C-alpha cells in the first residue's frame, strides 16, 4: 500500500470526517506516511500542530479500526458499483473543497464523472425539512426546475422532503449539459440512504453523481450528517433553505456556507408554520437573503 490514492482510501475508513489530528498528520507527512504512523507501523512524534496528548488520544481512537482496513477491497467494491475514488490530485477533484478548514481526504463517487463537479458558480444547494409541507415542496420543485433549466447544478442530500423534491425537479428541468443534480451522502455509497430514495439516487447518477467522504459499508450517523453538510456548503455557490424548523440540519448547512463566505438564501413562509421558523431565524440573524424562486438564486450566484 505505497501510493497516495490507496493510502487516502484507507484513511477515509480509519479517520472520522474532519479529524484534525489525522489531517495534520497528512499535511505534514503525506497520506502514505500518515497511514503508517496511524496504524503503528512507524513511530509517532508530536509536532507543531499536534501535541503528544492529542496524538496519543488519536492513536487510541484509531486503533479499533485498524483490523478492518482493506483499501483495495473498498476500491474494488466502489468500482463494481460503477464508481470510483477521487483524490486532490485528480482532474475531477472539486477545488472548492480546499476552502474548508477540514477538507475530505478523498471522495467516493458513483455515477457520471464525465463532467466532474461543476464549480460553485454553477451550483446551488436547495435544502430543507424532511417533513416538508405542500408549500415547501412546491417552492423547492419550481426553484430546482428553474435552476436546472438555467444550466445550474442542484446539490442536496438525498433526504426525504425538500431534498428529494429538489433532486427530482432538477432532473425534470435538465437541459442536457453537465450534471442535473448531485447528492452528497452521509454514509457509504453501496447503500442509498434513505432506502426509499434508491430509485431517485439511480436517476441522479445517470447525468450526475452521488458523493461521500466515507467508504462503502459505512452506515450514516448523526455526526456524519452534520459533517456532510459542510461538503454541500462548500460545493455550492449559494445555499438556499426552503423550509426548516427552529433547530434543523439545514441551518447547520447554511451556517457552514456563511462561514465559507458563500451566499445563503432562505424562503419566507407562514408565521404559523413551524417548518418556516428556521428560515425566519436566518432572516433575523442577518445570515440569509430572502429568495422566492430560481431567478433570485441565479442572481445571487452571479
């Protein structure tokens, strides 16, 4: 296991997304040497970015996962599914991910890689509640359809509700150039999550991609959903929250976007609707611009 790509594939199973100690090791030593240190095949020494205590804690954290490491098996599994694994050295690697404080070590993908991932100026995230209202679904659908007709790739997380409506409507509005829509998952791509959206995921992959920083076989966790949101925010030039409750994962994505200096939009709703409370919260905090349709979003992107 002596190449950067295979080492990075192994590290996506060994390190949690956003593992600051792991990323610091890779930055200092390179992926292959970092892997050797992490599995105990090479001595570990603290350095400027990592204290002895932090390194010891990280080695303890990684130890239970060492036995299950088989990067070649993971790479073969994703290839059987018609996908692959991207590293920062690949031409299709989304350069926008370098804006993150904790960028992914690699990206597992399934689908049509021909056009890669469009630059943020050509991508809009359309996200929101899983238990969307008819109003929210209608707005998300019209918005995503209009964006796709303008050649803008719609990014979401494949969830029920707003996400699924955005993906479906982008597919319906696709003009045939580049990916219609991209789904960023919080688990391994061997099983589409939620399972009820497996057919939708397959349709997305015809022109676009399903992406994850986690290797095949990884079951989604709450933490991984929150970490996944930073990828959505980084890939999109604007993140639009269509519906969200006061405490919502969609707001987490919006805050990531704001921290990255990306545009954030939100759709106003009824003051009586709990599903719009999060959008109104973004307006009150001054972190989102009011948007009502695809034209507003395209204007923010421009």
